[in-house]
C-alpha cells in the first residue's frame, strides 16, 4: 500500500526502519529528522564538545544506516539500537584519540582551575565546563550511561538495552558516577546550583 | 551482604530529584545515610543533578546543518539506485562540474571527440570514394584509333619496310623450328629405341643440331619412318611365327598336362610338343635357344607395336606444328606487313 507523506509521522521507528530496508527514502528521511538532534547532542557531549566532530559522526552514523539498513535487528527497539551504535562509534573515537584527549584534558585542567579560583560565587558556565571536564575523565561506559540518563533522558531499561546489560548495572553505574562527580565538584556551592522549581519527574 | 542486595541507587536518584535532605522522611533519611556520607554529600549530588537538567533546558540544542541531511539522503539514494545510474551521475558531474574552473575537462573531452569524429569521417569518405570508383560501372565508349587518312581521303595503311617483315618471318620460323625440334627430339628418342632393337644405326638422327629447311626435315623424317615400318613389318612376320609356335606349344602343353593328369605319367615337355596331334607334320623339335630367340622377338614385336602408336601420334603432332611455319599464306601475310 502506498504511504502518503502525513502517515510517516505516525509510524513507529521500527516500522519506518522496515520501510528503509525496502528502500523507502521518505522513511529514511523521517528517521533522520526524528533522531538527528538527539544524536548530535549525544555525540557532542561524548566527543569532548567538539561540534564538527559531532556532525561528522552523525553523518557517518546515518550513512552506515543508509548503506546497510539490513544490519538493524528488528527484535530490538530502534532507539536503543541507534544509541548503541553511536556509543560504539564513540568508543572507537576514544581509542583512536586517547593521546589527544589526555593532552586536551591536561591543558583544560590548568586553565579552568585558575578561572575557578578567580570566580566570585558559582558561575554556571564555569560549573558546566568543570562538569564536562570531569565527565571526560570518566570511564566511557559510565560517561555514556550518565549522558543517556541525564542528558538524553532515557529510561533505565532503554539504557540497559543499549548497553546489552542488566538494569542493576545501569543503576550502579549512575549512582557511582553521580557520587564521584559530586565529590570532585564539591568546591561549588550546591545550593547555588539548584534553581528554583527545577524539579521534574524522572522516567523510571 | 544483605545491605548490598537491598541497595537501589535509583531510589536515591528519585529522592535527590524530588526532595531536599530536610524534606526526607526518617526512613528515607536513614536509607540515604546508609549509602552516603552525610547531608552535604546528598545536597551536592542533588544540586549537580538538578543543574544538569536545567542547564540542558537553558542550553540551546545543537542543530545539524542541512548539508549533513542532504549528504545522508544522497548516500541513501546512491545505495538504492542501480549501478548504471550512479555511472551516469558521475558522467553528468564530469560534463558539467559545479565549479566553472573545472570546465576545461569537458571542453577538452568534447574537442578531442570532435577531432576524432572529423578524422574518422574524412577517412571513411576517402575510403568509400575509392571503393565506389572500383564498384561503379561506367559505359565507356571505346574509340578506335583513327587510321591515317591519305591525300585522296581514303584510309591508308602505313608502309611496312622489308627489313621489319624479314625480322617477323625469321622470328616466326625460329619459334616454329624450336617446336619442331622438340617434336623431333621426342621422335628421335623413339627412333633410337627402335635402332637399339633392330640394330639399325641411321634411324636416330640428331635433329636438334640439324639446321635444314623444315620441308626437307619433314621429308627425311617420313622416309625414316617408312624404312622403320618396313623393318618392323619384317620383324612382325618373324614374331608372328614365334607367337604361333608359342601358342601351339602352350596348347600342347596344356593338353599334355591334362593327359598327364589322366595317365599320371610325367614326360618331358618338348617331347609332348612333338606328339601333339595339332602340331604340323613339318615341325621340328624346338630347342631352348630357339625358344629364347623367338620369345625375345615376340617381346620386341609387342613393344614395337606400342611404340609405333606413339610414333604415329608424334608424327601427327609434328605435322600440325609444322603447318603454321609451312603455311604459305601466313608467310605471305607476314611479308606483306599485316
């Protein structure tokens, strides 16, 4: 049955992916439109806030999907599958740029610590920089779990599916990552970091 | 061990997100303090968690440029379309590049193509023209060369000199002589064989070395043939006698053999010949030497008959070849300068 343009927005990711496997260009474009921002931000956070690199990785990811759509496992949710592929790409990037990353972290360390000493109170921008810096120091799996949970707002179950591990493993990673970051960022006033009325419901 | 089993950090995460340390119930506070050091750590973690979420809201999300989308869609199209379409796309890019500075490539390609086509057309046209000339049938009027016209208006033959006529006659005669010499040489070989058989010495003549007029050569050849025929005829007569004797002998021998078979008696062959009833009464006993002589004569006779046939044939050919040279009309025509 021929599908009209309006119907693509109502189709699930998995259904669109089936159409992509059959060569449907509009379905492919629909999936790109749904996920390009999330994946771009994910790459941005995971790849040392390098915007150009994040764009390149986003393009590489969808190019792989275009060239080999049959590699998608229909038994898995499309979102978790995409993030697992993206996470693997980031791991490869870590392996290849380990030396560069160490040099960049070392450089940023000295600059940011001087800025923090000179700052009056808590500067949110400074805190964000420090947070990213500490995230880069983390183990890739812990960092990815943290980003997926608190930046991409993914459920524990989805993260577990993306990493192909148990939900308990994801919870443990999140707790220890949060605890470690709090310990490293204790120089900042916690109360100043909490904005008024920012509490929100968390997806279980 | 038991505490680790009941450990659930996600519950702490929900508490961190929803309530401060002071807002926690006693049970919740006791639970939190089992996993965290103190209130300050709890508040730090809470502040960090909330800050990340609010900062994500405040921070503008990154947007991928349209080029990324177009590249990805093009990659998908390239993957889906057939290979020949991809090839055609590359041809299109080659023929009309995006940058104007790259136009020299298609220009050079088209110029080369034009040169090649022009050269090819010229070659084909030239080659085709030659072919057409060869294949064309033209009605060409054959114009006879006009004969020179005399003073009186009639066509006049060019005068032939006597020297040219003599040269032509001599050439014709020499050609005929050579042909005749060849025939005579063949004949000479045949006659020498006859001489060897008959014992005559004047039959074989060196005709090639002979420089006599053709008429005399022909006459001499005819006379030689006649004499040889006479000799051969005498030989045939004697040979025929031998043959008859041989026949009688053979018949007698056969009868004797039949008789011998009947009587189982073995008698000498020459004796049986004398006792044959068909043998003439005046016959004499044939000795072995006489039989050998008769047999050789008979052989010579058969060979001569065969050679005579060849001789007649060669004489006929020689007479035919001679007729051109002897032809008086031809010679007169040549002398007249025809």
